[in-house]
């Protein structure tokens, strides 16, 4: 083996130095973004908490713009770039064909992000995350977004090149592992999404320079081709990490490769039409367009998430049972490694994403119900349980494996790391549920002052709203504490953590700052167990998961029904 690669002592994978350092750079950039976006989150939260009302009106919208851009674009996408290098180069033992291209792309993304931050903080881009035309930012804002997107598109292309090289050089046997397949899904959607990005941001740049006109409805349509589809990149990346963490922490099995692959394929085919749920109150689109696009085939993408939401826990249950953890209906859950932050993060990510994010998303995206949810706090309530409790939480979980496996460091403050997922998930659940309820009482999103001081009209919310906003704030602060612990642990581990010896897998070591999946990796399945794996795909052999699925469906039906009921009250029918 050449000197520019090492063999991972834990997984036996061959890892090239360029892959190592590109993953590290992107992960560090993501963490810096998380810190900036997190501070902004606290400021926005303390302003929306009417009892504190921290920022003035200008800075509220400015910092809200910073929060949305820095979290949803910079934090999430930098992390996804690391995931692509990991899934391509590390999991397939492959070389990074053009490290220089990788670094150029990284530089473009950093420069683009800095330009955007600079414009936002100097008050030249108070346009919020969606930058809806005719709200206008200065040209460098749009240029920064474009540079960032070109960098991300380059990494996506590079990822495909890694796949081609890996195949040509036969660095792996058989077909891609499911995690790689998931990353490929994310990358395909990313390519399509980033092209939408070009289609909207290049004209908008020209518009902000005064060169052309842009129609507001055109902007919204194309922008959501970017804005919604990019959420599906996040979902695909998150699901790939679910499978990876399930395998690393408890030896979760893949019940049916085919089913899981088909589910990933459904994302690619049916996601872009779901963008329509952002345009449901727009006057420019007709009712049949709206109903068609937010029903029928859109549910295929929902179906895909529900398939993964079944196969991931079922794979964990089957894996546990095959390894002898067979007690009762839920022994596989009770005896799971709850002290492994990779495991707990993954479980919370699955549960909160499914139960809160998924159910509210399908409900609010229904053409008829949308009218009572649109632009209320129900919307940020919904997406903080998808992209934050789901995707960001999964990213946090995989970090506890990336630190030892890629950065080759022990995890600092391991006890804190172990409670981190609990703090973050608990805070986020309180935050997003309370926010959603406040929205149900009609409280608007993106609103600086819901007491409407000095307004020519009176608006009186239900007295419950004060309480709900207070609970939202407390939940948000708990979540922020969880985010703070994550940043502390990762930064200290990466820069000051105890180095692992090159050949040290941590096997058998105890009491050290490493997750259980590394010190005590799940035992490989024996030949006999592998052969008995087939029958385990029969649904009856995962009874615990079946019960959980039924609870999920019941919750889903109840919430959906209640919302139609609420709608009928608004309409004064029934
Ligand atoms: C502790 C963590 C977080 C807290 C406390 C928090 C809090 C908030 C609050 C209070 C708002 C304003 C809602 C409104 O007034 O309409 C908001 C908006 C938003 N947040 Fe977060 N957030 C957190 C993490 C995140 C993360 C990790 C992401 C993305 C990955 C994210 C993405 C967004 C976006 C996209 C918006 C909407 C911005 C807009 O309306 O333009 N947040 N957040
Ligand atoms: Cu959407």
C-alpha cells in the first residue's frame, strides 16, 4: 500500500490522506457555521420570547437571515460534503481522484459563505433565508450564494468521479453498500437542486444589479425547486447515516436491500413536485396544479420515508435478535447501548423526524389544510423537527464516530458527550411542539412583535399563547445548551483530544472516551446467522417494530383528522 493511505484499525477500510483531510476540513467548517448559526438562534429566540424581546426590529430580521442561511445552507451543506467524501472514498476504499479540485471547491465554498455573512452582518441583505423578490440584497450576497453552490456542485461531481475510479480500480466487492447508495441518491438530488439554484440566483443577481426584471411568482416557483429539493438531500443524507449508525452501533442488518434501494429511488423521482406545498397560497397557481402536485405522487416520497422509518428500526431489531437479544417485544430496545451517543442520536433522529416532522409535514402540505398553517409558527415548528431534530441530530450522532475514525482522537468530556443527544433532543421536542401549538393559535412566523404595538388594529391571541411562547423559549434554550455541548466536545476533541495510535482500534479498551461501537463493535454474524437472515425479512419476526409502526400510524391519523376538524371550524361547517 502506498504511503498516502492508512488502514483503519477498527473497520479495516483503506483511507487515503486526501479523503481524511477533505472530510476534516468540511466538518470543521460545518462546526464553525453551527456555532454562528447557534448564537443567532439564541438571539432570535430571545426576541420572539415577548417577555424578553431582545433585538430591535432591524436586527431581528438581520439575525433571522443569518440564522437561516448559516444553519440550513452553510452548516448542513458543509457537513454533507464531508458525508459525500466519507461515503465515496472511505466506504469504498477509494482514492480521491483530484484532491486539488476538492480543495478548490472547498475554497470556493468558504469564500462564498464569507461573502454572504459579510453582506448579512453589514445590513446589505436583510432578505431572510428565502430572499423573495422584490426584497433586494446587494449583488455580493447573490454572488456569494452562487460561489458556494458552484463549490458544492463541484464536490458532487467529484463524488461521482470517486465512484467511477473505485469501480475501475475494483476497490470493493459486489455492489455499493446501502449507505453509499443513499449518498448517491443525495448527490443526484443535489445536482438537480443546485441547477435550480443557478436558474434562480443568476437571474436574481442580474436583477439586483438593475439589469433585468424578475417576476415574483417566477422567483418563488424556481426558488422552491431549490429550497424544497435541498431538504430532500438532507433527508437522503440523514437516512444514509441512520443505516450507517445502526450498523456501527448495534450491527443493524438491512432487511431487504431491494426495498431500501427502491425507497431511495422514490426520493429521486417524486420529490421535486412536493415543492408545490410552498406555493399553496400563491395567487399565480391554479387549484388543480396545487392539488395535483401536493397529492397523488408526492405521497410516493412520503412513502419512501415511511419505508426507511420501518426498515431502520426493523433492521436494528432483527440485528439484535440475531445476536441473541431476544427478550420479549422490546428487549432489543431496552438492552440497546443507550450510553453510546451515536446510538441515542440515531434513535432520537428517527423518532422525532417521523413522529413530529413527518406527521406535521404531510398534514400542513395538504392543499386544504395549508391555509390554516401557512406562515404561522407551525411551519418553523415543523421544520425544526425535520432538519434539526432529524438531520442535524443524525449529523451529531455520526460525529461521535468520525472523531475517532477520521480525526483519530478520543472524544473529550465523554460523559458530557453521552448526555448531549438527550439534552438536544429533549429541548428540540419541547421547542418544536410548543411552537407548533402556538402556531395553531394563529401566531405568525417571522414576526418581530406579536403584540402589534402601535398598529392601527388590535390583535388578541388566546391567553394560552403567552405560555406556549414561554415554553418554546425554554425548550429552545435547552436545545441550544445541547448544541453548545456538541460544539465544545467536538472542538476540544479535534484540536486538543488525546491522539489514537495509528494501529489502535480501541478494541477492548474501557473507560476511555470512545463510543461502545468502537470499543466493543457488534459481533459479526456467523454463517448460520447470515443464512437465517432471510426468514427475518418476514414482518412477523420484528414484532416490536410492528407495534411501533402501528402507534405511528394511529398518531398520524389522529393528527390529520384533528386538522380537518380545525379547518371545518374556520369554515364554520359541521
Ligand atoms: C438550538 C437550536 C435552534 C433554535 C433554538 C432555533 C430557533 C429558531 C427560531 C426562534 C426561529 C425563528 C422562527 C420565526 O420567528 O419565524 C428559527 C428559524 C429558522 N431556523 Fe432555527 N433554531 C435552531 C436550530 C436550527 C438549525 C440547526 C437549523 C438548520 C439546520 C435551523 C433552521 C432555521 C431556519 C431555516 C429558520 C427560518 C428562517 C426564516 O424564516 O427565514 N434552525 N429558528
Ligand atoms: Cu418543502
